[in-house]
C-alpha cells in the first residue's frame, strides 16, 4: 500500500503542476471531479491525490501571477511586487522567494505540529465570533495606509469592488464555485495586462543565478505568512486571499522579497490548515477539505496521512520547480511580451467563457473596469480585495 500511495502522490503532484500553471483550473474543481472515484477505488488513494494536488498547486500557481500577470484569488496580491522584480530582470528570484516561503511554512508546521493540535481549536473558539471586526480592522489598515486624498479614492475603490462582490457572490448567473474566476481575472488579471499593453512593457533579460536570501528575511517572511495563514485559514469564509492582506501589513513597506516569501508561506499554510481543521475542529475550510470529508472519516490516522503526503508533495514540487524554472524564464524572455500578454488575455477570456459562459464574460468586463481604477489613480491594487472583504464583513455582522 505504501508503494501505491507514493505512486498516487506522484500523480497528484503532476496534476497539481497542471492546475497551478493553468489560470482558471482550480484545486476545488479537480477535487469535485475526483470525488466519485472514491466509490470505485480506495478512498485513501483519492484523498492522497487531492492533498498532493492542493499542496503542489500552492507552489506552481505563482508562476502565472508573477510571469504572466494572470492571478487567482490566492495569489492576486503577488502580481505587483512579482511583476516589479520580473521587470528588473529578477523573475526567477520572485518565484524562488515564494517557494522559500512555502517550504518555510511547512517546516514551521512540522516543528509546531503538537502545539497546533491544541492551538487551532483554541484560536477558533476565541475569534470565530469576531470575524467581521477582524475584516473591518484589515480593511481600515488598507485604506489608511494611503496618503492624503488618496484615502478617499482608496475607500471608493474598496466600496466599489465590495459592491461588485455582493452582486456577484449572491448571483444565480454563475455557479458559486466558479464565480470568483471571472471576478479576479478582471480585477487583477485583465486590468493589469491592459495597463501593461498601454505602457508597452517588455521583459528584460532575466538573471538565473542562485539568489542569496538572508536567513532573517526568510524566517521573518515565512513566520508572518505562517501565522497569517493560521489565524485566517481556519475561519469560515476566509482563506489565503485575506491572509495575504494581513501578511502584507505585517511586512515592511517596500520589502518585496519578504512579502513574496510571506505570500508563499500563506498559500501553503492556509491549504494545510484547512486540512488540519478537519481533525482539530471537524470543519472543512476549503474545497479539497470538503471533498476529503465527504469520502472518508477523518481521524488521527488520516491526519498523519495528510501531513505525510503534504510533506512529500511539497518537497517534490519544489525540486521540480527549481529544476525547470530557469527554462521557463528563458522561454518567456525570448518571446515578444506584448504578443504574449495578448495571447494570455485571449486565453483568460476563453477560459472565462468556457467555465462561466456569457454571464461570466459580463462579470469579467465589469471587474476589469473596476480593476483599472487603482493603477490609474495611483492606489494599491489590494483595495480591490474589497470584493471579498466587504460581503464577508456584512454577512458575519448579521446585517
């Protein structure tokens, strides 16, 4: 059975690479597709595939967001600092930094594993009734960090994107499991690409040498992402998208490297904690966790399986990423960036149409219009996270 599990995990890693590199194909979609297999084969094998896909996805989904500017909800805030390093010839470093964060958060999770089994239920019971206040605090930080009159623009964009969220998240036009794809494709993907095309950005030659990272920066970024993921990854309706906002404000302004490390840590830790929550508080906090909960009882043995598969998947993913990242960067650098951006934009539109139909295209067009406002007014694009934060704030406040 051990050999079979290893083979299954390898298959999950390969599938996770595909979902990570392809904008629009999310882990939740794959988990739903794989669930019926549990009725015709060993459910432990199906769970191992889902876990390995989910963990591997957190390593590879930064490549589209950093190298191509086509983010998902969990990586949307990485576009700006990642793209900035890319345009400085440091795209390899940007992706490398997120991998450091992912590995750092996993090591912290293993080191603190016994403590986490006690801490997660305690944290959940302490703050579960105050989610709206947590969101209000994060939202206020986002707005107040802007200077002068920019605060007014920031508030307007936050409310505008929040209104978009309330209209789309409660809409019957697009299934709830896919509605965020056109929303984020417009707010952070298409809008960024249009700005890039207007500015006629080009990708300079990329440096592929090993990147020295200070131990203090690696530890600091990993720890901030880890604890942001711990707090927000176990709460209902919250996840990596909100944890990155918290991590953003824990990181020193202008420290792109530490922020990218924390982004990688957030992505992996939220995924891991959503699985650990099945055992500690009997709550599923992600699509992958829901799928596993539906196909098996989750006890201590299943918890050990989760941790083992996660560790192996992350290690293999990091090795594969670092082995082939240089070739990916070289291929990208040799291409016409303007044409590549147009192709990715067309591909995004095609995927939105494929997964969400014409209503999804309408949502994408609307969100793209809103997404253009922040860069045009010199406001941080993180204000567009109001699309999730405002609806959740209102929901948990009982309004």
